[in-house]
């Protein structure tokens, strides 16, 4: 490509044109504020994938230095030299890749397009000891990670319950930086990430590029693996740190593919998986050999061996089928909901004839003017959340306050840096940037086929669910993703949330869904008191792991657990991490 994007380093050396140090003052931003929420100086390093940089702090106290602010410090002749981590954000450019999708006679040789993947980083509050790196992403597919970024996992939040009517962004009392370094990644052409074409003004070129080759479950997971590994390679102090995937909704499927790629990289070249990508395998194995001196799953899991799944999709339509069967039972959650409203619930058994029990329950909740993502809330719940995320992240001041960086200084964000950038084929469903916020005032006006921030890319979702994806058995409804979860679980410690008011992802249905994989699973024991599931494996499979335990804390919450129960989720994850 003609334009090279440089990700911002996490150090603190002054270099013109990269990221900014966060403000040491209150980061709250009023709705009408014209000032940034940061008192920033442009910092970072200008290189394609920079390493960390170092800053020196001199003291007048003689030979002894003061207590170091982080572990990456040395003291010599009274001078404290540190490479502490700072908040940062940027892009990692992914080149187009030739690969094979699917298996057998239906497999297709495909080529993905170039893209720029947006990431945002916040360091752990206490850097004197090593901390894991939590990697956050939402689902959809086609949904940005802005929901997890702003509600409420990082240093700051735009949760209206915290901000009140007079601010857009405030300090988050439940920040996960109390126990981890945090990294958020936006999926291809969602959030702040965008695609690249030599001539994006050509609508036919955009239509050809908005295809299954660049938008499918396996290409998507490979994008995230590449972005994560390149981020780690660019920041040596984090390269060998423990990584914990934090996935919401469809992100649960993405996490299983990512973990499978990282644990069993060879399978993505020998034809035993639904994607063959030799370049991806080489990049994964290079990381493993340099960091672990091994590519064995048992060794790799020391780094990639934990996941937090927030209301996750895991087993495709199998999960929906088992949920539907539970909704048909007497005194089900749907029956209780109907009783609370004083209405009758016409179950499939009562209707007779062909009937999708899961779809019947979802439709019933919608017909009552409620949302299946939160049956206490109006049917507009999902759009309301998307609109909140879009309102905050389409505002430059709020975005800078949330991230703690001078975001307009990041190469690749402004209009001048993205002449090849694009988001969609047709702009009709997507409001203009100027109608949503003030990005054009700071970064310049973008072309009609591009946007600064998208909460949701409907065209991308359509490709994940396309006829081609179904033909290749890689669409999100395919049941084989559950096999990946069961296999990963042998090496990956797992926490799954159980939100009481979410019917779209009905967590109590997952154990029954897992039991349907009889080739791998002998049974699942649910312990409601301990809030645990024990998955028992069939003899002779996957190295005879015997059984694995999953932590399943419960929440009086909607699909967005970090939004409704941030304090409890923070405490549960912290305790699970320590355990």
C-alpha cells in the first residue's frame, strides 16, 4: 500500500506525531466541553511496529533513587531510568492474504483485502509487578469493541449511571486496570478499524471487496491473532506476558477460533481445519518459538490459557436449539416473564405444527415490547446501547478522555492519512460523521464511503451469514465451533457469565449444548451452589483430560454484564484470576 501506518509505542519519549501521554488530572468531559479531557504532549515512536521507548528521571538525592513507579526501571548513580507503560492507541496494518477456506470439494481459494486494525491500550495501575494482558472484543459479527471499552472495563467510563447528566466520561471505580493491562481491538471495518483499497471511490471495487473472502469467522479470527501478535512483538515487555481473552456475545466464537489457532497452529496448514493459511501459521510459530522455545499446546497455554466469556455464543445453532427446548419446559424463564406481565405464552407445544422454539420465545418477548437481550428493557435496548456508544466515540473530546491519549495525533486516524480507506459499499444506512459528532472538525471530512467510527457494520454481518459461508460450514450458526470450545477447554481456564435477563444468549442452555458433542463429552455436571460446570471428557480423547471445571458466576444483568453489574463482574474476574 502507498500509506504506511505506525502504531503508537507504549513508552514515554517525546517524539513528534505519535500518541499522547494521559492527563494526570480529572478526565471527566462535559457534554458541551470544547477542551480535550487530557493535558497531553505528543509522545511515542514513529516506526512501522515500534518497540517500547525509555524515559529517564533524574533525582537530586545522591546515589539512591526513589521507589520505582514500575518494574521496568534501573537505578545508576542516582538516576532512575524507566520504560513504564502508558495509555496508547493506534493502528496495525494487515496485508491481504491468499488462503483456502473450507474443506473438501467445496473449499475455496480466496484473497482477503488490506485493512487497518484499531487498538487501544491502558496499563495496569501497579506496574511494579508483572500483570496479565486482557484482550477485549465484542461480537456481532460486525460490532465494534466500543461497548466493552466504555461500559465499564477501563480507567474511564461513559456509563450514564456514573456520568450523570453533566459529563460524558468519568473515572471508572471498577477499572480492570487494578489487576491487568488492557487492550481493546476493533474488528475489520468496525469501530475505528477500516479497510483499504487502491481506489475506494469505485463502488464495484468496494462491492467485490465486501465479500466472504474478507468477512468470515476464520478470516476474522486470523485478523485478531495477527493484530495481537504484532502488538506483542512491538512491545517487548509485554511479549511474553500472560494473555487473557475477554469476549462478549459472538466474540465467544471468535475467541475459540483464536485459541485453536494459537494452540494448534499446524492444523491451519495441514488441511485439518476449515482454514489453511501458511503465512498465519508461520507468524504464530515464530512467536511461540521466540517466546516459548516450543509450539506444543501445553507450553503455549502458559501464555494463552485463560478466557473470560461474557454472554458468549459458543455452539452455534446447537446453543439456540437447547435454549428453545428449555423455554418449552413448565415454569421456564419465558413462562415466568409472561406471568409477570399477566399474559399467556403460546409455546410451540401449544401451537402445534412446525415451530422453532427458540425463535418463538424471542418473538414473544419482542411482541411484548421488550428486548430479548434484556427482557426488563424496551425492545429498543440494543439500538439504545449502540447509540450511546456511537454518541461518545463520535465525539473527539469524549474519545480522548476515555482512552487517555491525544487521538487526533495517531497516524491513520485523520482524513489526510486514509485516501484509500473505506467502510461499506452503500452509505445509505450510515449517518454522516458530521451528523453524529465533531470528528470532521478535528480530522477533516472523510469520503462518502468512509466513517470515523461505526458501532455496527451491517454489510459485514451479511457476509458472515452469506450463502457461501453456509456452504463452507463457517457461518456463526454452524455447530462445529462447540467442538473447538471443548478442545480448547483442556488447556484454557474459563469463566462464563450467566446474566438473568438475557434470553438471546441463555447461559443455562450451554451445558446441554455441550453434552450433545458426544464424541468428546461424556457429561456435564452443573453445580448451582458453587456456580461451576464440570465437563467430563470421553475416555481416550484429547489426551484423556478427565474433567475440566468452568466458573459460571451469575448476574442480575442484561446481555451487557459489564454495563449492568460492573462491580460484581470486576470482583468475580479478579477472584478468578487470583484463583
